[in-house]
């Protein structure tokens, strides 16, 4: 029996390594909270061959940010929208910096 190739999975923030229970425990929420984030389209867990939800470290970072906002009194749906807008703003700023750098005349 051969072992699966783990490659760089240990360092891959996008590898879906965590079950819903383990993910919820890691960030101190319930599995229902994670499912609510999925319904709000903030994070979409991958599914194992058996159909079980699997979360990546990157997704858990996003879920932890949502938990912070909810703990401060923000409704889940609003927290998800805030995080999406924050991400869009960060991406727009990155693109803006690239465009400015490309426009600079060479000396």
C-alpha cells in the first residue's frame, strides 16, 4: 500500500484539512456558525469524497474575523459583507499601487 503524497500540504493555507467540528473548535464557534458563513457566501468549504465539509487555514482566518465582528455585535450577514468589502478594498489598493508603479517614468 502506497502512502499519499503530502507534498507541501502542511504549508498550504488553502488545503482543506479541517472538518467542520475541528474548524469550529479551533476558532471557538459552533458548526452552525460556520454553516451560516457558507450560506452568506463568505466561505465555501470544499467537500470530501464522502460529502463532508473541509475548511482550509485561510478560510478559518476569514471565519475568525467574522467571529470578531459578531462578538462586537454585528449581525452575521453584515459581518460577512464587511469582510467581503474589506477584501475588495485591499485588492483595489493593490491594483492601484501596481498601476502607479507602472506609470512612473524611468530615470
